[in-house]
């Protein structure tokens, strides 16, 4: 029996969007899938050594909050920091692993983490700011793997 493969494209760089690729990839790896995450555009933030991820309540009407907050108020200064703090507290109180812990699980499970070289060049990122053990490659690198994957997800 051949090993199943999961390919994920991670394009978002906020705290709330950091969880899906790492949760799905670590779970798939634990289930025996060969797994790769291709990080492009804002998703590259998830590979930085120093994670300073925030939640953006704007444009995210599905975000559950303790009390309804009108969209206009969400644009006020300090709301993003407040929402980020609330999300982190909620995750901690429910025993949810941190993004750093989930990312480390992926590394330990040998999930292939690929940073989009074109995006690194475009935004002039310093590769020293990224965690160790990642690869750099372009869209062709992703397609080599994704073309043979059983499941391909865009997050």
C-alpha cells in the first residue's frame, strides 16, 4: 500500500489562520500521511522564528466574541491587540496548543515546510529570520508534490 499524501498551501499570516495548516498537517503526519505545507505571501509569517501573530477582527464576521462588537468599533485603535489577547486566553483556557507548539510538532513529524522563494525575494525577507529546517522553493516545487497528493488544501 502506498503512503497517502497531503499538500497544503498556507497564505495567511494571522494568529487565527496559523492554526489550520499546522493542526491539519500534524494530524495527517500522525496518521501516516506524507505531508507538505507550502507557505506563500503572508503565510511566510508562520515560519518566522519570532512569531508576533495577531488576530484581525476586521473582515472576519464569523469570529465568536463574548459580546457582539459592531464592525465600526472593530476598526478602533487597540481592538486588534484586544482581540488577539482574548483569542490567546481562550485557547489557553481550553488547553489548545500554541502555534509554536503545533509548528514544532510538524517539524518533529517530518512535515516538509517549504517557503516560497519568490515571495521571500518579493518582500525582501532575511532568511535568517526563519526557523531552521525549512526548504525554499517555487511553485514548481509545490506542484511536484501536490501533483501526486491525495488531498490538496488551500488555507
